[in-house]
């Protein structure tokens, strides 16, 4: 079985990565979201749950499930806690994504990875697509993104490093057109 062309999709907070991922799926690419993988790990990975419980106790569980909002309150108030959490999550997400890629039969497989450049993950992919948006657009979509982006690779740097870049300040139809064009070019190459 031939391995699909592995494409990473990245960009800043509220840039439109999830919408772009949905568009890739509509155009026939296999897709996976790192955020979805994390949610699944929180639900299903007993080892991760035990590690989280050991670190933070029962306060991060609600009705037996990991309370992502409570974890967010902890890690976004304390950078050391965020770094610890990422050291637990990133290897698990990477392994799950690599396993998923190995199972794909589509010609193109797209993985949405918000922290692609921050983790050095771009070396695992054949191409990188960056979706960005002006700060005022991202603020309007999500609100107060600046504080959470301080430690991230700047949008301009991501755009420079990507193989394809789209400034997502228009309509969903325009984003969909960009994605269709990327897939057409990738399938030609």
C-alpha cells in the first residue's frame, strides 16, 4: 500500500484551521485534528488520566471525565504546568497521528497541528499549509488571543515557512477555493 502525501495544517489561534480541515475533508483528503486526538486521549487513555490525577488530583475530573476547562485554568495561569502537560500530551498525540497516517488509503492525508513549528513536527510531513488571519479578525472570532500566543511562533514566520499560506479574512467559500487549489496542485505534483 502506497503511503499518502502527508500534509500538516497549522496556523494561529482562531485563524480558521478547523474550517480549512473540514474543507480538505470535503475535497476528498483524509483528515485528523490534534485537538480531537487530545480530547480522545483525555476520554480513553487510562495512563494519561492516572498521570493527570497524580499531578492535579480529583479537581480536574467532573463526573469521571477530564475537565478540560479546569486544566485550562491551571495551565494558562502557570507556564511550568503548561510545559508539563505538553510533555505528557505531545508524544501521545504524535504517536496517534503517526499511527493514523500509516493506516490511510487516501492519496492525501491532512493533519491539523496547531503547534507544528513549536514542536518541530514539520519534519514528519511532506508539505505544510498555513492558515492565518489578521489579529483583529482572530480577536473578533475568539477574543483575547494575544496572551496565549506569546510563546508561539509568530504568524509571519509560520507563513514564511509553509509551502502554502492563506490569509483567512474572507468568506468560507474563498477558504474552500484555496483548499481546492492546494489539493489540485498537490495531486499534480
